């Protein structure tokens, strides 16, 4: 079951508890902060500040990764990641399931 996680660029370690790195782009838009996953398509959200936005985004990412691993499917990482816009800042978030 873990074989697909090992071959996916999002995966960082092997073993019983896989660890992953999520590349996120952050931008302030008016009164809100928007975050979007750069190495996993289709995930973004907005909140009042960066921390709150990341707290909304990460559970969605974890759910997707968990479901893919449970079905022994590729996580579908983008390698290379999406292009960063000039006004976005990059963050790298390590996480485990």
C-alpha cells in the first residue's frame, strides 16, 4: 500500500507514518489571505489571515492524500509545481497523516 506514496514527489519519508511536503503560495487580497497548493492541483481557500487559511487548507489536503493512499492510487502531485505569481509568497509545509 505504501508503494504509491514512496514514488510520489509529495512523499518525503517511508515507514509506518508517511510524511509529506506541501508547497503553498500565499497572497493577501483585500481583507483576506488566499492560499493555494502549488504541488497538488485544485486546492485553495481564503480566510482572514494566513494561519486561518492554512488551517482550512491542510485538512482538505490530508483527506485527499489519505483517500489516495487507502485506494493505493497516486496522490497526483504536480512536479514541477504550479508557477508562482510575482506577488505570491511561497511556504513549504511538512505534514503527516
